[in-house]
């Protein structure tokens, strides 16, 4: 080993030239490759979880509009045919 140093995370000794920069656990510090791989997997899992949370958008019950066209969402209060997309808005029951 040319420049042995202990990993800040696991304590194992590694050659400084073989280490990797820590992005999340110890910013600005070099850690061993194995811990950096573990850190990267954790960061990717957190990013995927955050993305999944962003994709989930709860509908606000206050946003419900009974006069909205079911096809395009245009407000068509009292209309028989949607002026935006031409969807027929009257049921046979009406």
C-alpha cells in the first residue's frame, strides 16, 4: 500500500488511491470503495423513493367538478356536447 488510511465509515484500511469520495455520509472525505458502493445504493434507493412520492399525487376533493367533461376536463355546465372535444355529456337516463 502506498498511502494506507482507515475508512471513515467501516474502519477498514485501504489504499487512498483506491478510495472514493463520499457524497452523502461524509462529504469531502475519501472512503473505501465498498462503503462508497453501499452509500451509492442507499442514495439511489432514496432517490427512487422520493421520485415515487412525487408521482403520487392525492386528489383534492375540493377540486371535483360535476360539470367537467370526463374526457378532457373542460367545464361544460348544462351542455349536451363538450365544446372542447365533442364528447356527448348526456346519459340515456337524462
